[in-house]
C-alpha cells in the first residue's frame, strides 16, 4: 500500500463519476459547476479545490479523505499540523507505517 503511486485528481474523480453511472452533464450541475469545468478538471487542465473534491465525493458517495489522500493532496488541517510539528510528524508517520 505504501508504494502506490498518487493519481491525478481528475483521473480519480472521473473514475468515481463513471462508477456511479453519472454522465458529466448530470454530475456537474449537482456540484454547482458547468460540465465544461468538470471536463477540464477530469482532464487535468484545472485543479479542483479541496472543497469541490469533497462536494463531488458527496455526490459520488465516496470517502473524501480517501480520495484526497489517493491524489496526494493534504487537507488544510493536516497541512497546519505538518507546518506546526514539522519533522516530528514525518518521524511519527514513518515509525507507524513503514516496515523497518
């Protein structure tokens, strides 16, 4: 699991949308965006905000934290923890999640 490659937000979101059986023209208005904008996100032309990722995950009935982690992004609260505690966070993660 630790060696999985991060995937682009667009690819992950497209996979979720298609898996739900939603067309792009149906899903976009549910999230309050145009289908053109969702298309740009899914094709990695535009980067979605964490708020939009969270909203799309709600629509697609997916775990937003898992999707955000899969794309390699960090939620603002986690960024603040890393910023505040620096090396200690990395040491804790490595000691907890690596097989040394």
